């Protein structure tokens, strides 16, 4: 596949997620202003617990995406068909477990989290099962979306996402304006997921003419295949959820439910951007998987280093920007009657620490994807769960023993990531592939450190010379830094092949 196609797919993936970021930017302060501090804390925890319910898919969702790409690479139409129908067969049964989990968590919620008044008990006990239904709907929509991704139709997949985003956003505004509160937010999410299922099914059927959802397939061979890749992937994804979202639970248990809001505001943009960076891997993974399946290892390694460079170009400027501009950004973004300067300071600390914690992902995520394409999903799962456990443990210790507060909870994620995946992922990659650690350091780490260090110096100098006290000044400084970033990534991060093409084109 040509570089133009990769850039097109990446542009559509980023464009779709950029739309989500824009909506989140304007909608989040609106929701904070419409909900009281306890209601917002409950809403944040509902989303976290709902994310945990996704564990019951046992990684089948990710496994379907992998095997659809695998069989398309092998031109095995029977394998593609049976993979899809086996996935639907599994989720027809897993949906019941997800619903039961929602009911159980709804009844346990008031006894787990202190600070929830009795008036919310019945509400939570009904809303959590409804959120469980949303988990099932999103899993079904993901199966159809994986068919689009397998055919490299990211343009269509992201177009569907934008339609769903519009439905959910308009629904959120409508229900909050009419005073429906938590009930309305859940209904808006439900409507969005129903829309996602229908739209993805329609377009997946157009792209893949042989697409069948029925009859469900309960083949031992196919389900075993899905579980063989999916269960380790589920462990790995669960670890990511633990690292990314369990800090909210830690905050709710140790620091109180009223502190959840401050942490969530600081972590919100980081989590959205993490998804944004993950889209790079999702764009490259199907082609890397196809290349490895076809025995084209040289092509796969080339794509791997290209993915790292793209991740660094996009990620360094974003995460370093979050680190240096966290306080002025949150002050301009969230400061209102319900969110004072003390809250701004706490959230800014969380954002800065989590921004640093996500820098290593720019290097390790491509390693993880390459290892998954080679079949090392069990290793990925082991490293992810180890990192999750260490991160959560350190978060508890920093907050409970050293009394570092919200910043300490975030610091647990940073230290855990530096100790575990940042070391073990590149090492295992070099040990089990032809990508040597010396080449990895030369091609990825050194350019990343040099470009990141130079950009940090520029950001630090600019914000200390001219503190942004208004949106106009803030966006002017961001524009200046983005312009300065262009020559930095051109000389340090842009692959030589693209530089040569540009030179040749100008000749």
C-alpha cells in the first residue's frame, strides 16, 4: 500500500477524533456547569465502571479486527465470514454477563463510594444496567467497524463516528437543557450507540459484499482462534483501562467523590489524546499484520519505524504542550462559579504529570503493535497487567502514605510506566525480531529526545516571557510553537525518504 493511502487513512482517523476533541472542548465545561460536584463525580465513575464491563468481551472485539485483517491478507473469504459470525455468536451470550455486571455494580455502588447521598441510590442502580447495554451495543458496532478497517476504509468508519458524535452531542445538550441530569446523559449515549450499530452495518455491507451476521457461528475452531488471541489482548486492554481510569476509582476511595471531578478534568484531555495517538497504531496495524502474514518482514519493519516517526511528530508537540500549558489552559477552559482557582491548580498538576507519563507510549505502543502482529499477545498482556498493578500500587502509596494528593495519584502512572513497559517492550522486540535495540535507539529514541528537548526549551521560554491570560494570547502562542515545530520535526523526525521525494519534486 502506498504512503498516500496511509496518510489518507491517518488523516481520516485523526480528523474523526479531532472532531471528538473539539466537541469535548466545548461540551465539558458545559456539563461541569450543569451538574453539581457529586453528580459529575458519579457520572465520571459510571463511565469508568462501564469501561470495566468491557472486560467481559474477553478480547474478542480486538481479535475480530486482527483476524479479519489476517484473512483478508491471505485472501481467505471463508475465514473472514466465519470470524465475523463467530464474533456475533460470542457477543450474543456475553451481553447477558455484561448486563448482570451492570446490575451488580449498580447495587454495590453506594456502599463502595462514600459521599453519595441516598437520593442517588435508585438512580445509579438503574443507570448502570443501561450503561451495560451501551457496552454491548458498542461491541456490536465495533465488529462492523473492524470490517471497514480491514478493507482500509477508515474514511467511511470515521464518517460514521462523526454522525454518531453529532447525535450524542445534540442529545446531551437537549437533555441537560431540559434538566434531565444523569438520566439524560445515559439516554444520549444510548441513542448514539444505536446509531453506530445501524450505520456501521450499512456501510460494512457495502464494502464487504459477502458480509453476514447470521446465522451465529459457535465453531470450536473459530472461537478457540478468537480466544487464543483475544484473551491475552483482553488482559492487555484491561491493564490499559486500569492505568488510564482506575485512578478515578483510587481518588474516589481515598480522597473522596468530590475530588473525582478535579482529577477527571485534568485527565480528560490526556485520555482523549491517548486515543488520538492510538489511532496511528490502528491505521498501521492492518498493513503490518498483512505484511508479516505474507512473509514480507522487511516491509513490516519499514512500516514499524514509519509508525514511530509519525507518533513522535504528532505526540511530542501535544504532550509537551500539555505539560507546559496545563495551568493557563485549564484556567481559561474551566474557571467558573463551580470550578474555582484551587480546582484549576489541582487539575493542572494532574494534567502535567499525566502528559509526562504518556511520552513513553510514543515509543512503546508501536513495539506492542508489532509484537501483537507477530503473535506475542501473551507477552503484551503480561507486561500490561504488571504495569497496571505497579501503577495502581504506586498511586495508592503516593496518595495515602506520602499525602501527595491528586498529583501523587497521577505520579503512580508515570513511575509505573517508566519502570515497566518503557524498558521491557523495546528489549523484547529486539530479542524476538530483526529490529535491534541499537537501531531502535538510533532511529527512534535519539531523534525523539533531541526534538522533544528543543521544543521543551522553546515552550518554557515562551510561556515565561509571555504568560497567556486570554484565549487570544493562548492560541497565538500555540500557533507560534506549531510553526517552530515544523523545522524541528523536519530535520529530526521526518524520514529521509520523504525529504528525498521533496527534493526530487522540486528539481
